[in-house]
């Protein structure tokens, strides 16, 4: 009768030895809470920690995501502040994204090409930025979330040329901070933001030039 007992004990020891090197199986045999999460369990936990410990870096990361998923730049005709259909389509996509994050503030920067005086181009860049802000507000975004637009005029061209250049005649929208300068607005609420995006993803997005604006989650 002793032999089967020894065999069973050996089998249990062997099983314990096998599971000892496998984190998932080992944790299964421990009491709840024995393994403390390092803080990376799901984006919600990780993002809440970042918001509370390093809000500036979190804002930078959010701006990086904004620029990857949304056309942040719109362009203008020469000496014009009129939004063409392509610009309006891009701004609708911006607005759709911005509405998903009511805790975040944005800023619009205006630019021109190098034709004209510096003073005139700064004024023109400001008017372009103002037009974009007005359009975003018309899409349902609170003006208090859109910080004062800034004009760089002709000082930051994408293409350095003294002639007319459409790529330089632009506005750029960026994430710049938090509503009411309070970085803890997202505390415990990141899952709500993800859920909003999930619901919004079920709706068709606008198109630019007939091409779908689906940029992912």
C-alpha cells in the first residue's frame, strides 16, 4: 500500500516543479493578491497612473496619438482664410476625435507662406486659426476647450521657398493640456473614454476626397 502513496507524492512534486517555472500556473496556486501587478494591467490602469504621476508626458503621448489618427493640418488657397471642402472634411474628423476627450484642451496654430510682409502674414495666420476654431466650435466643441489660437505667420515654413507654397499655408491643431488645468480629470474614467470611442467606431466616419477617414482606435 506504500508504493502508490509514494508514486502520488512524486507526481505532485513533479507537477509542482513543472509549474514553478511557469508564472501563469504558479500564480494560479497562490492566494489572491499574492502577485502584485506592476501597473501595466490594461491601458486603463497604465493611463490612470500616467495621468496622476506625469500629466505632462501623458498629454504629449495623447498629442502623438492625435497626430497619428487624425489629419491635424488643413491648407488654404493663397491669401485666403476660406475653408475648402477638403479642409472641412479634415476638421470634421478632428472634431469627432476631440469630442471623444472632453477632458482635453487643444490649440490651433496658424501659418502662411513667405509671400508678403511679416506683419501681414502674422495677421493672416491668426485669421486662419480663428476660422478653424470657429468651425470646430460649430461642430459642438466648447470654445473654452480651444485655447487662444496662435499665428506663426511665415516663420515656420514646411518648404522653404520665397514663392507661393500651399503646404506652408496651413493651420495645425494640437493637444496642449487639460480642462481647467486639472490633470486628474481622467482619474478612474479612462474606461469611459475607451467606451465612448468604441460606440463612436460603430458610426460611419467622414471621408476626404472620397477616401474613408478610418484611422483606427
